[in-house]
């Protein structure tokens, strides 16, 4: 099916909007990349990529506000919903898909939504990002509410699909974050918290899967990871709620118990077996000497926070 051409006046308005976006600009220092050697290209692209972390650093206060808002919703049983189009949508879907194996979360706790649906993860879906009503409808299909957090992601900061979704999320009372790669973004103004990571012109002008995509990945990494840390999903910097679904993760589970307790391999293996594979419970059992049933009760009393459960078990035993 062939798409209908856009009216010229609409295209003129859109060109004017894009003209003011740094992510759409062409960097004059890179105007001759098609004449460079491979070594020169690699060095030039790496130099551009090195600017991303500093751009994120300038937005750390906003990222912290986003983490606190997301954590508050997750701590009371709510969800984290990422929503975006194209690369931005895929970044959200990727982050959401990695939370269950990493932190043992329910698949419904962190959800990624992309314009055009699951097919758009692998291929472009024509005009999906231009439909503001679809963004609102996709959130409505999830029964979004005041207990949830919604992070809208858009490199330009003006994607209609994301704007529509954030407007619907705010109307439903959800906590909202706008993650963009241009200053004073529309989605930032629409959301409660604006994270405008200004990365500047892309290595290939307008190709926002590059620095913009990297910046988005860094920020969603912080939002999900730090929320999980605050929820007690780690012990220090070790994953203790991971799901051991393959040989590598089973070995990592055993190694984590060894690192956290200093016990022998045999003790770690026995504790994991008694704990039904739960790294968190196995560590608690080794450190305190309590059995699996008592350990589960201690973790429940501590809200799943291992450090607190260990301290309480030790205090009760003394």
C-alpha cells in the first residue's frame, strides 16, 4: 500500500520544526567523512560518542528526580512503562525485557511500548510515530493509572505518538518523564520531569540511532537499575534476584553466593538447592545460619531487602 503524499504546507511546517533541532543539524566538522580512511572514521565517530556521557551528566538532577518518581510507583505495586517510536521505542523495549532475568521482576512490572506494535521492533512501521491518538490508545490498552510511571522517549522531543501518550498518562494521574535529546523539548514540557540530554548533531546528520540512542540507553539504564537498587534487588552491587535460566546464570548465582559470604563451593551449592535457586535466600541462610523457611519470613519482613534481613536475623540471634 502506497502512502499518500503530505500536503506541502504541512511539510513546510515540519521542516521549520526540524530546523531548530540540534539532532537534525549537520556538523560541519564531519562534512568530509565520505573521504576518510577507516582509521579516521573510527577515530571521528568515537570522538563524537565520547561527548554523550558529558551530555547525560548535565541532566543528572533530572534523572534523579525521574528515578525517585519511578521508584515511588514501583514500591507501591505500580508499573514502569516506556513508550517511544523507532529507535527510542526499541531502547525502551530492550530495557524492559532485561528486567525480569536481571532482577526477578514480573514481566508486567516494566513494560516497553513501541509505535506500530511488536512488528516495529524489527522493521519500520510507516507513519506510526505521527499518530498522537495511537500513543494515547496504546496506553489506554494497558489501563494506565495513577499508580504507574510513564517514560516517553523521543530524540527530537516532538514525536506526536509520544506527546499523545504522555498527555494521556498525565490525565490518568500517572507520574510522567520526557526523555529527549534536544533542549526545551515538547515531551519535556508535557511531562512532570524533563530529561533533555542535548547530544548535538549526529555523526551522520539526523541519524538519531547514534548519539541520541546511546544517550537514551544510558538514561533508561539509570532509571531501571537505580529503581531496582532502591527496591532491594541488589546486595551491595551484586544481583541477588536474578533468574538462573541458563548455565551461565546458574554459575553466576553460585559465584554471587561465594562472593557475598566467603563460603565454600559445596556450601554455596547446598544453600542454593535448599533455597530453590534463590540467590538472595541462599546468601541469607549462609550468613545467618537460619533455614529456608525462616529466611523467607525474614526477607518478607524486610520487604525483600537482604541487608536489612541479615541485620534483623543477626540481632534476633544475639
